[in-house]
C-alpha cells in the first residue's frame, strides 16, 4: 500500500464489468460472497456500450428503413428519410437503459462498485487508480480475483484510430452523419455487419481484405450467400489487398492498398473503418506482480473452471481466449463465481453458438461436416433451403439454408450452420439439441409451428434421414 491509500478488503474482486464480469459479480453475490467490482469505463463493457447492443440496434433501425424502401413487390411504396442523429439517440437510449439496469442489478445483489483502473500490487492486492486529478488511489485486499478485462480493437500500422478519419467500430457506431463514401478494412464479421448498416443508409462502401474471401472461418457456401447480398446492396469488394497508408485530401481521404505483387490501388473516402479483429486487454494489469504471464497473443490460459496458473485468480471472457463471444464470457462468469463459492461447477464447450448479424444472418453451432470427419465421426448431413419455406417466402426473405450435421450411426446432432433470416434465433434450437444429446429423430418428431422459419430446422433433419417432405432428398 502506498502512503495515502485507502485499504479495503473483499472475498471476490472482479476486474471489468462486461458480460462476463458483471454476471460473475452478480452470481457471486447471490452465493453470499462479499464482492467488489472495479470498472475503468462503463458498466456493461464493450458488449453493451460499444459492441453487440449498439450495433444490433443500428442494424435493426436501418433494416426498418431499407425494408420499407424495398417492398414494391409487396405493393408498398415508400421513401423513408433517415435522421442519423435521431437514430443514434435512439440507439444510445437502448444502451443507457441496459447499462443502468446492469448497475442496479449489481447493487441489488450487494456488489460494491468502484470506478478506476486496477493493477496487481501483490498476490492478494490490487491498486485501483481513480480517474481525474486529486481522485487518488485505493488498495483492495482479496481472497479471489476474477479478471474480466475483455478486448480492444486491433490497430494496424499507419491506421491509428483518430476518431475523425480512421475509425474503430466503437467510433463508427457513434457517427451522427451518414458518410458518403466509406472504406472498410477487413471482411470479417464486424466489417461485414457495419458495411451492411452503412450500405443500407446509402453510403458508398468499399471493403478491402488481405485474404481471398469474406467471412474467413465460415464455410464458403455460407459466406457466399452473405457476400452475394452485400454486392446486391452495392458493397464493392477488393480481396488480396492490404491497407498500406492513407493521406488527407480536401474532400476526405485516400486509402492506398497493396497486393502481394506490390501493385497498389487507391480509394477515395470520407472515413475509413478498420475492423481487423480484437486483442485481449491483459497488458494493463501488472500481471508480473502475481506471477502470471499471458501467451504470445495476450490471452490468459485457464482450466475448465476458469482458474489461471495462480490458483486463486480466475480469467473469463475475451481475455481468456477464443471464441470472443459475450455469451461465452457470461457462462464463464457463472462458472468462476460458483467455483469460488465451492460449487461443483465446470465448463462444457461442446455447444457454443455464434451469430453474425449480416443480411442475411449467420448462425452456427457445434461441428461442420469437415470437423466431424476430422473428429472421427461418419457424419450425415441434411439441408433445407429457405426458398422452400412458406414462412420465408411470405416475409420476402428467402435467401439461405439450414444445414444439420449428425452422426450417421447414432443420429446424434453434432452441429449446424444456418444462413438466412433469423438465423441468430434459429441456431438456439440446434444448440439445445446438442446440449441435450438429441438425435435427428428427436428433431423430426418434434411438432414445429406452421408457418415458421423453425420448420426449416425440422426439414433439414428430415432431409438427413432421407425423409424430407418439402424438398428433394439426397
């Protein structure tokens, strides 16, 4: 403790109030532990303040305008006018409602809240520097600590975020004017989601990507559906090109890219969004003080109870490794709190769903066919196109398909890939199937409401058995 510090003690110290940290704090409070939460910025972390919630709010709002303006086939003719400042204010209202709710829930569960930046000062001590001149610092003695510091966007050389010309996703979500021209560096899920938002608002969007296709990490037939729709929205792709440098112009900026042969291209834009991934925040904690060393990517290694190499210190969420998903962080928060409280809790990663909120959406869970084969299964695959779904056709959103992967011998569901409307919701049925050890027979025997998109999951399972009614069997 330094001279002038205030010293306090707690059973559990949680560093970071994102979807992992605040869930861990609330669960620990429910289990009767004395809990202190330290947050540097805003309760709710990146997810609620700068990521999942604000991006999905803007996606929903732009969909309203886009769908209304493109419903002539339904006999609807409209020319919506988008008030960008009003849209952003609505989005901010959603965020504020949720973050305020998180703060109230933590207080209601007895969590002591503290604003400041935490770093370790010893094996059982953290020093918290409060923001602002004269705010001082505070030392906290803890029995157990949960690190939930999340991640930050990657910067690339020459494209440091300045909030004016070069934007991170956080700044792109706070623009109060619609840019006329936007260059997006990176065709991963963040780049594709935000490109879709601005294309629907009328922005001329150009994506430059080092790799040779969009949405790396997803199967090519899944990514192809999304890319085709993006091109229909007017988004221009340039693959195999790396962002090299940029310069200011009287009317905005010019972005220079370079391919592997050294050939350069130039793109004019008002702003550039850099969306090339995220890196864990583990470099601000003075981990040396507790004998912890992150791996070469900055992640902290943990066991199936979220425990690091130092037994009384836990790590959850993005800082604890891939996949960087809010719901994975929340589950880890549950487990860490329960383990600290002496509960027999552990993680089961067999069914972590993932969703991309492009147009159309992507939802995946479990294994692909190739992964199942690699794992030693003899998979059987069933597929159902949304073009054959009465509900999809009646909504005007019939792009994409549902694919179910199962073990041919036992029928157990191993995984699924969905690209289409409401894929982020539909994938939950397959996640539950995997978690419950359900079979193709279970999915086909379950009576699904008609007409719904969920029928496509049932039909894909039936297709895997050669029993589909509304599409040709394999």
